[in-house]
C-alpha cells in the first residue's frame, strides 16, 4: 500500500499540469489588489480566470511573469483575466520586483495565506484556470519554459466554450 502511495505521489510530481477530473467550483475569495481595490473572484463569473500563486523569492515565478503578461495581452479581449496572487506575508519584495518588471494584470496580496490554504497550494508557482461558470478546470504546479504554450492552448479552449 505504501509503495502505491509513493508511486502516485511521484507520478503527480512528474506531471506539472493536469485537467481537473470533475467540474469543481472554485472557492470564492476577496483580496486587496496592487491598486488598492478589493477583487472578488465571484464577480468575475462569465470570464475565464487564471489564478497564479507566486512569490518574489521563487525563481520560476519570476521567469513565468512575462509569459503570463503575454497571455493576458493575447486573450484579454476574449473575456480572460489573470489574477496574480502573491503569497508573502510582507509584500515589500513583491512590490520591488513588480516595479522593475511590471505586469498587465492585477496583483492580489494574500498576506495571511488564507486563499493559498483555501486552494491547497503546495508548490510555487501554482496556476489554476477557472472557466466562465466559476469551475476549476486546470491545475499547474511549478513552471518550466514552454508551460506557457499549454496555458495558451487551455485558455483558448476555455474562451471558446
């Protein structure tokens, strides 16, 4: 039994992204954004939403940010938005990073990690794609160059639904 559990865990580590087997409603949350406004996930129903959990200390997160900005530019007119959720208790370093490398999507601050826990985030970065009905459809753990191609394909499919 222990061997099966270990094999399942190893397999899940090998595959960085997968579709979510059944339509599961994304937990609703409200977080303050980098512009000072509160953003509530449920108010974005009708749009395809990418929720990207990241931290300034995470090298892959920093590499992924420009790729996400490109995806935002490509699909924003089709009803798509990215929410970058910074998971650090102190957002100073995140703000310093964003000042040097601005993005074109809202950055939300989860300084108490309540939303991070709500979504059971266990890897940095972690990215969840939510369909127009508010259901989680894809989960990506980690980032390597080229993952943005899978993101773009999945976003394209969801905006066409």
